[in-house]
């Protein structure tokens, strides 16, 4: 069956349309969510690093004011580990419920209230830290639950807002905000802590989130047919190109990717603790899984999907197995140059974001030129690119601190 029998030939201009504005709004929401989630990893250095004991009688006025701007707490590494991981426990409990509720309730309210809650909790983080570890842990767990709901529910947005031929571009534009958020938080948090104090990092990202959540309530509607601002031509184009889908199925790839990422991390520690594999072997193993499995299941989708169930399984696995790279190339910079890790992470995140935007544009070009065989070309191109990247990682991949990073590492220790 030809693609032009399934989808309307008339199209609405992409970048001047409301649906692309919505994708851009979600993009910036993901930037702020990522910043709220990860900024604690950077502010923790200022929150616990102090050479002065608390409560000394002879502290000067300048030192007292600095303490008010940068409060310091006596948290040991174990407590810090609990604080770092607590947000993921919150995300854990909401993955499946959020996928189910996204089918039953308003996506506008789910995302809007969850985003507002995450932002308000970010504003409360400094106060919670002052109240003690228990209050901070509770805030982090609640924030993780809110952000976990957003990570699932935002995929369901495109069930009614994304025409089939534009889903790749719209979703990649919105999700690339996660990558940009990592870059932004690594870039600005250190400056904020140094000039304004670490609490301001939470206040700034929290305030930005509150503003964006209010904008979300104003601009987003669950169904394009109910939106008062969208043009009639765009509304007709979206509605005529969509078919009914299941919100849970849209959320499952994120759930499986999250599960595979956690599994990869635990397996990495297990292999290292038991001396089963060397670190470089572990990195190359998970790079192999993360780079080969997605194109493999994509090809399975083309040739071995004979039923709705098989299509669903292959789609989920093709979209989620790339998470194995979390224990491979995504953390490899910490192995080879820990003292430069923030800088390297910022560069690689920016490159990844550019790749995501380029790939979505290229997919659109291929789909428009040859709709009938487009997906074969796209999946085959993905397999070739992944294979080349994997070959490069296997040949040149290292897992020990490099010579150019050792001098700074030794200086840091001194």
C-alpha cells in the first residue's frame, strides 16, 4: 500500500506551525527539568566543602555572611550517596502509574502540575537542606516522582499532536532538551555557586520552571481540535493524519530504557567487584549492546513483524536498548579524564544534540523523497552509522586515565 493513501498529501509549513512551537516549549521544559535534577550533583561540592568548623566564636562578619550565602553541611559520603540517588527512587514509583494514568486523564494537567511541583520543590531545596537530611531526601523523592511522570506523559502528547511523517522531528526536538539541559547545568552552575551562592542555582532553575509551567497551562491543549489559537488548516492536517493509539504503548519504550540503564549500571559494578571483566572490556561490552541492538531490532521490525504484538515488541526494544550505552561510552569520560569530565561531558552532549537534530531533519528528507522504501533506508543508515561508531570504540576505546589528564589529576589531589 502506498503511503499517500494513508496520509493526506497537503502539509502545513513545519517551523511556522503551532505543533513545532509546542515541541520547542517541551524542549525548554526538558532543559529546566534536567537542570533541576542534576544541579545538586554540582552544588554538593559547595554544600559540604568547608575548611572551617561550624559555630566558632571568633568567626568574622565576612565569614558569617559567606556562610549565609553558601551554607555548609557535615554530610559524609554515604549520606551524599543517598541524597544523589533519592530522586531516582521517586522516578521509579511513577513510571508504570504515569503510563496508565496518561490514558485516563488530561495530559495538560499531568505535565503542568508535575512540572510546577518539581519547580516548587527546587525552590524549597535550600530550606529542606537547612532542615536536615530527611527533609532534603523527602523533597528529592517527591521531585523524582514528579519528573518521572513528566518523562512518561510527554511522549503521549504526540499521540494527538504529531502527524506520522513528523514524529521523528517533533519528538527529537523536544527530547533534545534533556541533552541541552545537561550542557547548561554543567556550564552555569559553577558560576552561580561562586558568584551568588549555591542556593541561587535552585532558585533560578525553580523560578524558570514555575514560569514555564504557567506558560504550559496557557498554550497546551490535550487535543488540537480544542485549541483556540491553532490555524484551521493545521488543525485539519493533524486530525486527518492521525489514527487512534494506546498511551501506555507510547510510554513503554521509556520505561524499558530506564530499566536497561539501571541494569547496565548494576552489572558493571558486579563485574568489577567480582573481577570477572576488566573495566575496558565492560565499557566495550555495553557499547556493543547499546549500538548493535537498536538497529538489529529495527531490521526485525521490517522483516519479522507479522502481527501487532511483534511490531510492539520490536518497536519497544529498538527504542530502549540503546540505554545500555549508559554503562559504556556515556560514562567513559569519567574513566579517561575525571578532572576534565565536566568539560568533556559538555562537549559530547552538544555533539549529541546536534546529531539528534540532524538525524530528524535527514529522516524527514528521506521520507518525503521515497515514502515506500524510506524506513528501510533510515534503518539501514542507522545500522551503518552505529556499526562505524562501534568499530571506532572497539579499536580506540580506553578505560584508564590518559597521560594528558594525569597532571591535572595529581594537582587536584595535592
